[in-house]
């Protein structure tokens, strides 16, 4: 039988290890040995592998429930030459099946490795398993990692709203900055539990909509006058009407290996603007990497689908498929060519954003609530 190798790449999620263990558990009888590459592509070049199939059932269960990436990650974009080096290394280790768990950048690496193996006439199956908190992979109903982050953000924004309402006489404005790269799925998730106009978030700024600063300040002013406090949720990569990022990074390391720009704090820029132009106190908050690593609000649907996606990837391998990615549909699993995923992004649909661009529609809210699960907190508000 072939040996299999698993790689975790890109940003982490609360459920990426569930996919890892799904592959291991389903692949025990399909492969001779199942290895994991430590720190993704770095581990491939260093032959730094761990034998996952030797782990006990109990230890695997602990790994599956552990947040972030058990194997470690990296952000390395493979060139054609480097991809051939990797394939040659895999040949030396008798790796016949390569599973890559990641987002659109990882799908790109999977694609070039699949192409390199065909060109080198090495029988290597390459299969991608989706994960990203950004929820931006095309042709997916949702991406593993997103429901948990959506639940985390939806609950935390309600709690931040309770804090801001209580402290309205000293800190009446709170601007919360969330991740999501170029797509507004996490921003949208912050409104998933909003039931009344007075509840937060009062204003959403996803990257799909450009910020007009005058419009933004006027909206904050009107909300403050109506409710006495304001909670805004903004994307870390939101742009102004000139097309420039609100918090574009100017110094130091300004982009990752895939060319994605790093940014400073958009929430800080906007909070400073509120204070200067409205003369009211504005705080800015960044949950940062906590939103992608925390399991305190993990969605069980998210965990189950991530695990099953790993198992389904092994099924694809048994069927002899290669150069494909597991596709998550509303009613189950399928597969799609890596070309359809690699370096492509799915943005927040227009019918998920309210007509005035400041919130989400009921259609979007129904989508989010369907993913984040039950057993949600029921907080009391003094109106």
C-alpha cells in the first residue's frame, strides 16, 4: 500500500485538527503509514515528519478537539521548480497520496504539486481539504472554520454591546475590527444575533463596500443621538473611496509570501476620526488571532463537518482521484478541481448586504444562524 502525508497550511482555525484526524482514522486501512509534515512546506523540505497512524485512539480524540494546527503551518508559495523538488522528495519517501488542508493559497500549492507530479510521471494523488475562517473559497456552502469564528464573533459583539451601553457616559463608541481578508463573511457574522435596531452591531463595514468617511461619521453621529451608544464592526482590510486601505501598512514587512498585504489597525484609524470630528470618546478593539484559535464558542456543526471532510478526502483517494478538493455542499460532500479553488475568492453576496450598506439582510442572518448552532446565550437588555 501507499504511504500518505498530511499538510496543514495557512491560517489556523478551531477545527482544522478535526480534518486531520478524520483523514487518519479513515485512512488506517487504506495506507501503509500516514505521516504529517511539521510546519507545512517547511517540513516537506526537511523530511520533518511525524507518524500519525501510530497515535492511540484517545490521543487522536484529544488532537481533534485541540484548536489551531497540531502539525504547525507556514505560508510558502511554491514555484514550478520548488514544486518539482517537493515531488522528488515525496518519491524518495514513497509518499503516494498527499492531503493538503488549507484555503485558496494552499489549493494553489496543491495544484502546482499535482501538475508537477504528472509532468515528472510520478503517481502521486493530491487532494485538498478546505479550511478557512474567511469563508471565501468558491463553490462551498461554507468553509470549515467559519461557523466557529462566526459564533465567536456574533456572541462577543453582543457582549461588547452590553459593555458599551453600560459605559455610554464615558465610552459611548466602540469600533471592533475582525479578520476575513478581502471578504466580509466575519463582519456579517457579527450581526447574526441582532434582534432590534438598538442592539449591536449598529454599523457594519465589510471590504465589499468602500468607506466614505463623511458618510461614516454622519452615521455614527445619528446612531449615537438615537441610542446613546454605537458599536461598529469593521474589516481589517476595508478600503476608502479612493481604493486605499484604511490602515495600509507603510513600513516593515508589508506583505506575506503570497503577496497579501499586512495592515495596521483600521479600527484605530476610524476611532481616532470619530473622536476628532465628533468630540466623543471612541474605543477600538481587535480580537485578532483569538477569533481563529478559540474553542470557547466552537460550533459543533463546524467540528463535525471538518472531521467528515477529512474522511471524505480518503474516500476520494480510494476512488483514484487526484488534483481535486473536497467540496462542501448544503446537503453533503462532493469534489471539485483544484483549478476552481486556487487563488480564487468568494465575496459576500450583494443580497446579504442591506440596501444602505450598513448591515446585513435577513437572508444573510438566516445563513449565519444555521451555522453557529444552538445553545446560544439569551442576554437581557435595558432599553
